[in-house]
C-alpha cells in the first residue's frame, strides 16, 4: 500500500523543470562572480548577509504563481513589523555593498543558497500550489531579525584589518 497519490500536473512539472534550469544557470553565473571576487572573510560574511534576500525572492515568486487579487491578499496578511525589518535589512546590506562592492556576488550567492535549500527541502509538497504559497508566507513570517545578518559584514568592512 503506497497511500494516495495525486496525478502529476504537466504544468507543474514543466514549471519545476524551468525553475531547476534557471537555478542551475544562476549557480554557474554566481559561482563565476564569486570566483572572480575571491574568498576571504568579507565574502563569507557577504554570503550570510544575503540569506534574507532568499526569503524575499520566495515571496516575490508567488507573484507569478497566484492571481493578482490573491497576491494582494497575501501581502496584506504579512506583518508590518516584518516588512519593516526587511527594509532595514535592505539598508544595512546596501551599506555593506557600498563599503565593499566585491561582496555583491557573494550576497546573491547567499540568496541563491537559501532558495536552493528551501526549494529541495520541500520539493514533494511544493508541487502543490497552496503549500507553496503558505510555505513562502510562513518563511517570511518566521525569518526573524533579517537586519542582523549583514551587521557582521558591515562591522568587518569598517573595523576589520586593512
């Protein structure tokens, strides 16, 4: 007894294949950018600083998966304080990029890494539309203090060894 199985939806399978292709292409581009910028402490801190961007990417991806009215409803359900925290993260991460522009590729790699891990971690369930939407919203709600992620990068850039 294998339990109940739902019929595969060709549109979901096609979307899954396209998503994996774009993720692989993004990995190659980001790996090249990271290799050109080197791998020091700043770059690894940039990788960590970029993780919250992966949450935003997951949420933005919902824009393409749901109807506009549905997306507006989801955005209204997001806590305002969490949105403010992500806006503060954007400012702090932007300051880190301004001080050390070479970490940009590593920050994008951090966003890719977060997206990759959540994508494959929930892959069987993610193929269900409703699960994908609630997972993205719960990921946004549950990602606490995103503004703290780029702080070590900024501190290292300002006060670290020259």
